[in-house]
């Protein structure tokens, strides 16, 4: 044990300070050179070429494919990134599939491919219901801006539902978006989703209800309410609120999925780690 500890300590001391500062791996493999081009030289075109070489050489394929897709998105080559993931994700490990799905969702969003985004979001919800998300664990470690933090199944479910609501909004399915946002807020409420829910209600001319939702943000009752952006957005939405009649909705809900979700909002249910009632319902509606 003592020798092993000494070896680890020695490796930490020997690690190239340049790599530590620039957060790039050490070595001279295609993947290492791709990360160097991406993060140090800021040459994204060269990075993509090197990521392709890494994939073809079998060098860190999981990371190479995901990182290449992210760089392609930055260069407005999102459609190409989508095809790359679809074509080569079969070479990646099981653990890499969820991160690749997350990248795909962002790419679909950027390309305006809402139907595909909605299908993938529903698929992720089914994985949560089936207990397959997070490899069956209650939490996972995520990373943002170089910092690690824990995400719970509840937070992930609410995040996915929020993304699903946003996608429905882009298709002008405001009642569908409303139902999904309400369920997301029941699980893990925050100011951003509250503002989106208010927008859905305003689009349906249900401004009194929108006012109540926005007041929760303005009064600081929700997570993220202290953010000045959330406050400004809530104030801007408040300016749109005027008493109006409710117009016809003008669209149908999808195959009973949202009808059943809406009924579920009136039920008092406890959120469990795996077999969550909402996801069991989604699964039955999908089949």
C-alpha cells in the first residue's frame, strides 16, 4: 500500500505543469494532439482532423467522438456532428451512450430538428423509469466549467422534462409544454422553468395564472430567483400580462401521452428513485 501511494505521489509530481495549466492530457497520441489543437492552439479545424485520426486508430474513441461533435457544433457543423455520432457511436462503450445522447439533444436543438429531440428526450425519460439511467444509481457526478458536482435522479428528471417542454414550445404546442413544465416544477422547481411555464400560459391567454407563476420568481420563492437574468425575464413577462379570453388551442396532444400526464398532476405521488409513476405512465403511453 505504501509503495503504491508513493508511485501515485510521484506521478502527480511528474505531471507536466503545462498540461495541468491548460487542462490537456499528456503524451503524443492522436487524441492528445487533438485536445492540444482544441484547447491550446484554438485551431478547431485541425482538432477535428486529429479527432478523426484518434477514432480510426481506436484511441479514446468515447472521448474523441464526443469532443469532436462539440467542436463541430462550435464551427456550425452541427448536421455533420449528428451524422458522426450516429455512424460511430457503435464503437463506443455503454457508459459513453448517455453523454453522447446529451450532445445529440443539443445538436438537434441547434439544427431545429425538434421531432428528433422530443423522441430522444422521451427515450431518456423511459431509461429513468426503467432504472437504467445513471447505471441504476440514485446520483451521478457531472462536470460544468471544470467543476464536479452531484446530480440526483430527481434533478435529471426535472431537467429532461424542462427540455421537453422547451421543444414543445418551439412547435407552438403550448398546452403540451405547460403540462410538462408543471410536472417538472413538481419534481424540482426553479425560476427558469417557471418563466417558461408562464410563457406557455401567456400564449394561451391565461394571464392570471401566468401572473401567479411569475410572482413566485419575483418574490424569490424558487431556486435561481436571485439571478438578475431570471428577475429581468420575469419582469418582462409581467409586462405582457393583460386580461384576455382563452383562445382555441389549435393542436392535438400526442397519443394520449400528455392527457395522462395532465391527469397525473392532480394526483399526490411520491418520487422514488426508480419506478417513478410519471415514467411508468410515459412508458405505457409509448407502447
